[in-house]
C-alpha cells in the first residue's frame, strides 16, 4: 500500500467524520446493536479468518502468550458483541452544552461537546480492540482508522468487513471505519504524518510501539507507558484494612497496569505491620524485595536494588520501602512513579487531604485498592485507554475523552466597541 | 548554551513546578501584584535593555512593524503591570473538585484540577509576552520556560530578572520562571525533545515558527495557525444588523485573527443586501473580491481567485461569495476555513441551531461580531493563546486550559472483587 493510498483512506475518513458528527444518538445506538448481532452471526467468517492468523503465528514462532491474545473463540466474539451493546447504553456526550454565561453586553457564551473528528488507533495482537475501539469512536461521533498488528491482519479485516456493512446498511458512510489493509510498518509512519486528516493517535501496546509512535507523530498522541502503582501505609493506619487493600492490589490480577508494584510503609508502622503483611503475601506466593530498613524487620527477604523502585513487574513480586514520613513517601512516588495510580491507607484526615492534593498522578486514592483505577470501575463505562500524560486526558479515558468542546455564542446583534 | 545546560534548566523548572503546584491562591496573587510593582519600579533597567534590542534591530534592518512590536515604553510597561494585576484577580482553577459520584460499592470518584507542570512558550518579538505568559502560567500553578525571539533577548532577560527576584522574595523557587538566556535556534530544537521535563509547548508567532515547532516537538503542542473567519448572512436576515456585524467584524481591527476574511451571502439575500453592504464597506475603504454571482450584483469589484477563499488578509480586503443555501455555506467553511470563528446572521431558529451544531470551528456565533472571539470578551480573563486544534483546548485559552484533571477516589477500605 503506497503513501497516497493511506492518505486517500484518511481523507475518506475525514469526510465521513463530518457526517458522523451529526448522527443522532438513537441511530448510533441502533448501529452498535446491529454490529453486535453481525459479529455473532458472522462466526463462520471470523473464526476461519482468525485460524489463518493463528497458523501464521505458529509458523512465525509467536510465544504462547502472544498466541493466546490473538485467538478468537465463540466466547471471545460474544464478549466483543457485549462490549458493543454496552457502549450503546452509555450516554452520548456529543451536543451537551455547559456553562452558558451572560456577558455584560448580553451575549451568552457556552461550550458544546463535539467529536474530535478522526481517531487513529495503533495496536498489537488482540483482535477485540478492533470492535471495542470502533464502538467507542463511532458512539462519540468520530471516524476511526484502525491499524492493528500484522499478526492479526486476517482477523481484523474480517471484523472490519462485518462492521462496515452495518454502517452501510444504516445509511451511514462505511469510510467512518477504516481497517488499514496492510501489514507494512511504513503505513504507520505515513499515518502519523497526516495531521491535516487525523486529530488524535492512540497507541495501545508495548513500550516500544508507544515510543515509536510518540517519536514519529506530528499528530497529538495520548499514551500510557506503564503503571508503577504505589500504596503508602501511613502511621496509625488500620492494619486489617491495609492488609486487605495491599493483597487485593498486588494479587487479584498481578499482570495489569493498576496492580501495586511498590509498597511504602511509615517507619512507625513498620515493626508491627510488615511481619503480618509479609505473612499474608507469603500465602499468595508474592516475592518481596525490601530496602535496608524493611530487611531489618524482615531479614529473610531479598534486598531491593535501584531498578526495583522503577519496576513494573506485572507479576507476583513487590518492592517494599520504609519511609520516615509522608514527605519521603511523596518524594519517592514522584521520583520513581509513572503518574498512574497511587493509594494512601490512613486514618489521618490531614494526611489524606495532603496526599490527594500533592500526589499528581492520574488517579489518587484514599483507603481503596489501586485495582479500582479502571474506566468501568470508576463509572466511565468502557475505556479506550489510560493516559499517563496530562494533556487532554489524564487517567482512564471514556467516551467524553474522545470529544472536545467548542464555544457557542448567542447574540442579538452585538458588536465590539 | 549547550544541550545539557538547556536540559539542566528544564530539570530545575520541573523541580520548581512541584512546589508551585501547591502554593495557595493568596500567595500566588500577592506574588503577581509584587511582580507588577517590580516592573513599574524597574523602568530604569527595562528601558535601557530594550534600547539595546532596538539598536540591534535597526542595524539588522528589521521592518518598522517589527521594531514597533519590539519597543517598550513607559505606557507598555504599565500595561504589562496591569496584566499581572488582572491575572491576580482571576479565580484560581487549581484544586477545584467536580463531579463526585458514588459507585455501587461506596467509593466516591471525583476529579480535581491540577497544574500541567512545566509549560514552554516559544514566541517572537513582543517582550510583553514574557510577563503576560509568566503571569498565567504561575497563577495556574505551573513553572514556565520562556524562549523569546533573539531580537528581544535583552528586554526579555531584563523582565525575567525582575520577575524572578519576586519569586525569590516570596520564598518561592525562582526556577519556576526560566528565560532561556540564549538566542541560538538549537536551543529550541533541544527544548522540544525534553518530554520528560516539559508538559506542553505553546508557540506564538508566525506560521513558519509554528510549523517548525509542530514538526520537531515530541512534547504536545497547542497551536493556532491562522484565522480565516466567515460571516454567513442568511436569507431573511435583519440587514441592518448584518451590516453592523459585518462592518465591525471586518473594520474594527482588521489585523487580528478574529477579523472576518470571507463574507457568505444566501442567494435570496444577495440582490438586496450586497449593494448596501458594498456601500458601507466603501466608506471604510474595504476592497471586495467577489465570486461570479457576487459580481453580477456588484460588477465594479474584482473577481476572487481560488487563493482568496483561503486567505487571511489581516487587512481591509474581503472575499465575498454568494451561496445557494446553508449547506453550501457550511461546505465552503469546512473546505476553506481554519476552524477559528464563524458567524451566522439569521432570524431563523432552525438555521441558527443547525449552524451551531454543524459548524465545528472553535467558536461558532449567532448574530454577533466575530471580534468577540477573544478570551477577555468571552469571560475567560486574559488569554494565553487561541487553539485551532481540538486536543485539550479548542478556541481561546484561559487559566483553566493550563491545568488538567486527575481522578480522586475516596474509599473506606473497599477492594475489588
């Protein structure tokens, strides 16, 4: 696929985006419900297409984890359909007008939510992203360009074909959903330069992909490098509560970005809390790596190195550090954290307030598990991603994050003097 | 200045930003008022420094328009002080918490406004930007790195020195305000790569500067290329109102980005409206360039070429086009516009609603002059710039646009099941 073809595809998406921006909510909801039915009815096309990817993946020697992410089953297709139906039930942010204020001269100034326009999603492996991302982008009135990994090209193309048919059947432009029909990497670098057609790029995948996209894009990028989440157990915390929160944050699903990676403990709590916490972690086979002070209380554990403080283990491993006070805890988080999610467990009102105020990660919690850092858990509905950079969106991103606001001014003939 | 020095300066700003993020509102307001006094008291330092720039500019053969923008007078310094004082009176967006919602499990999820961190401003000529931008960035709890044009280096350095002293006097880190003390262009390209230190880049200047910054930055950029603003006069509009609005939009200050550049007239209004409008424009020496249909009514005017439709004249010149209906007006705006500001003059309720909904420029108005597209006029207070791209901010940008929101979650021991 040559550069001019990629450009053509993006221009078509831009044209379609103008139409999508003004589609009423009920038509968009019907569309998503029809798309869900189409996926379920299309098993006979989806599973064989996926089988081609699996065979090619085995030949290429993909790891079993990679192959697992790639595989589509009846259950997984049903989950994709559920996601489409769930997005159909979410409130549509487009058109909402807020904050009308009357100026001294009588003009009224408000802000109206509008779609961003064209959103490019660059992702790896999981074919469900094709329909999940399409659902969120279309519901919020955008067009979407999907560029999945080469290993999933047959699956993604088959899903895209089914979904595009439903756009057409609804009398909407099928170009609002573009699956880039090529696996060559140059297509990405070309896409990233089309700032006159594409309004936002969201990369989803490993750190390598995300860095590549950031370095090469002239289009705004919303990204999430990693989640190095901290839990700080304050002096005088309720230890039973702290234990429950820490176990949940580390053990419930260790392989995800909102799992705890470092535990910080106030020095006055260390002697009493660390032994009971270590016993609880031992029951769940969590390996602890501690600072010097931690190892004075828990001499049996491994010493943490400098690398451990910045590590995103995504595994049953936890770095543990004793801090002199909350200042040191906050300093540690700012130095080694990833701006993702941080938790304080405390009974102290003032410490809770200060932690909330001074820790500027995308999600900051008091007395709750970091595992709640998730669009669904937080009431945003399905999420398109998590942003750990501050522009436009910070934290879990829902439908509203795929929109922007324009100003609307209602006058009755006013002119400027 | 070598790359490592630029990096050092940005690292210092990042460290200072952490302090600034938590400075209470009254201390920030006092600081800005003190800075205003310092500028007024510092005339004896500012004017001679500016004189150096003026002499160098004359030697370099700068145009008289460039020299005019560069010059500092007592009046201009007083205006800079006024701007600092005005920003001190604006409400501080930092810390505001909105939208607390209780989830089924009892956790409360809200969003708190926080500063972006470190903001880089890259600008040309006008030395007042140094103090105006500093005021807005510091008030919103950010640190700021200012890289002005080489032609204003002595003025900017002198302003920076005075303002930094006030930070120090207030017990705040003077590194929160950095004036890049060099005129070499490589300093810009180095700054644009420091994504680990700088959160946002705002270029202010000509299209060349803005394109250079966009192409070379790995940091998010908020930009404004140009303002090609349209006024659409609908069939059945109040012609007296339309005339007032059009004269104001074109003539009141033609050299700015919110002045009207193209007038669109419904074909049913053309025969009656265009002659009276042409007569009114003639009184203000506005040159008209019309489409074929316009010239059937106004044969005396010049024919518009394809270039005229996309032109930002910034002068007493106006392109005029007759359109068959509102569809054609909207299509024309989408094809040739710059997403800045568009106006409809109409009596028709449905056309007003449709124009507001379907024209996705940053400011869309009914029955008012495009000259109101300005942060101050719209009630945002002083503006840091205007964004014509949709990410993060769209339209005039005030203090709130220099902040973002983090999620805050208040729990009482909840864990995820």
